[in-house]
C-alpha cells in the first residue's frame, strides 16, 4: 500500500474552504453586531427626543412640527435599521450553514485520511513482523535445532 494519501490535495482544499467560510461567518456576525449598535443608537436618540419635559411647552408651532418630523424620521431610520438587521441575520445564517457544510466535507476527507493512516500502520507492522519472523527463522537455522551454537 502506498504511504501517500491520494486525497491529500482535496483535504488541503477543504481546509482552505473551512477557513474561508469561518472568515465569512465572522464578517457576517460583525456586520450584525454593528447594525444592532446603529439601531440601538437611533432608538436611544428617538427616546431622548420625545418632546418637551412635562410642564414645558414648545417655543412655537414651528418647533412642534420640526420636533414631530424629526421623531418620525428617527422612527423611519429605526425601522430601516431593523430591516437591515434582519437581512444581515439571514446572511449570517447562510454563512453559518456554509461553514457547517464546509466543515462536514472536510471531516469526511479527514476520516478517510485517518483510515488510510491506520491501514498504512497495520501494513507496516505486518511487514515488520514478517521481517522479525524471517530473522528468527534464519537465526534458528544458523544456531541449529538444539538452540545452542556451542
């Protein structure tokens, strides 16, 4: 049996694919976290801009309208950010699925490689045993049937 694993190149390619998929997954996860942070900042800004404090009034109707429009714009931005988060979460899940698939494909080749190593090791041990048996047989023939060469 050849000691060279014929699927070694495929194994290296699959290892590279797992690395690429892991990087893509990390990038997608970071994008989700960043989008969540942006949405949270917008939501906090919206909450802080709820209008004048209790007992206070707007200076004029223009300030009232401007404040309402600003809050509506912030609400739109929060909704858009939530949509972006949903899209990025889908992309993250697709990247995770891709990574799991790449890892499973690599594991399949690694299992074949493990079997190959075990087979090569058994063959090496078998050959060593044959050599030891032949050595013992030659030594016995040289020594003679009594086992003592005196």
